[in-house]
């Protein structure tokens, strides 16, 4: 029987929820910047990653923030099988400079995927060094 194909779902168990879980990731102080996003990570004891999104009002109005969240969630979901496992992850888009159009901050899905994988790989390598 062939192996089951990868699913690209994002069940509730794979999400960070509650202030305590977010605070634990922020307190771990492992932050990697890749392009316009910051990725914070902390190892967990689960066989899968958990994702939280933190999008500040400084990023733009509600329409822009929701579009960015949707793109980041899809970028995470589509690359979840290529990511290092057993991490709690917070993705936080960084605000644009003053005077620039917030719409110009929105990247394509492929660009978000590339930045996310880069940041997660670097973060994983740093955790491996830190835990030795």
C-alpha cells in the first residue's frame, strides 16, 4: 500500500491559543527576521508545530492585516511538511516605514513561503546549538 499523501490542513490542535502559550514563545527569545516578517520559535513536546499570528495595527488597516494573515496562514500550511517539527511558532509581520503605502508590504504567497522557511530553518539551527 502506498504511503498516505500529505494533507495540507490546519487543524485547531496546530494553533497557539491563549495568552500563556503566546507569552511562553515570546519569553524564549528566539527571533529570526526574514524579509518583512519576524518569526519567533520555542520547542514543544508535540510531534507537530503550532502556529500563532501576531499582526500589529501598525501594519495597516483591518483589510490589509486580514489579507496578510490569510497569506501567512496559507504559506505556513503549504510548507508545513518541509518545516522542522516540534516548535511553537509566532509569525509577526513587521510594519512598513512611515510614508510608504501599506499595500506595498503585501507580498506574494511564494515570497512569504520562502521567507518563512528561511527563518524557521535558521531558528531550528540556533535551537540545536543552544540545546547542546
